[in-house]
């Protein structure tokens, strides 16, 4: 399984890529494998403020629905439009074309408690 070292991770299986005060968020390869074939992604609209650890959407797979948890306090600046018609991108490219939202960080310190790739691997037993 792939866990890019350039990303940070949550214990709830989200990844986050920080670029200044902007962040891109999605779910990990481990999470999408556990869920199976993803058929629908429900995420908030641009402009919505979301608090750290708050549910910001859901991912629906063939047999289950899973909540998405925001890793930082932020305001949604972009939602991946491709997921409306191609939710399977989360399965095929979770760290690339399968990204879910982009947010503006409210507090850069929110990232301090996030896991690095090695810490996340330890949690998922890889």
C-alpha cells in the first residue's frame, strides 16, 4: 500500500496535503480498500466552514457509508467536481484525481497533531 511521505494523515484515514495556508484533503488508499467500490461522494459546498474533527461529508460504497472527518479548522474553497460523475476516482487514484476538498486553514497549528506516513502505517498495521 502507498502512503506518500509528503502527506499528513489522521487516525480516521483522511490524508491532507498542506501548501502554505491551503490544504487538499482526501481518504487514504487503506480507507478506500476497506470501503470497496465507491459509488457516491457527498461533500460540502464551497464557502462552508468546517471545524477540526467535524464530519464534512460521506463516502458511499456498495455495502456501506462512511463519514469523512475534517483534519483541520478551515473553509472549503474547492470541491472536486469530477467525483460527481466519477466517484470511483477515489478508488483508482486516492492521492491524486480522487481528492475531495480544498480548504483554507484557520490555524496552521492544527496540523501539529497529524500523523506522518510512518505513524499512519503503524496504526493500520502496514
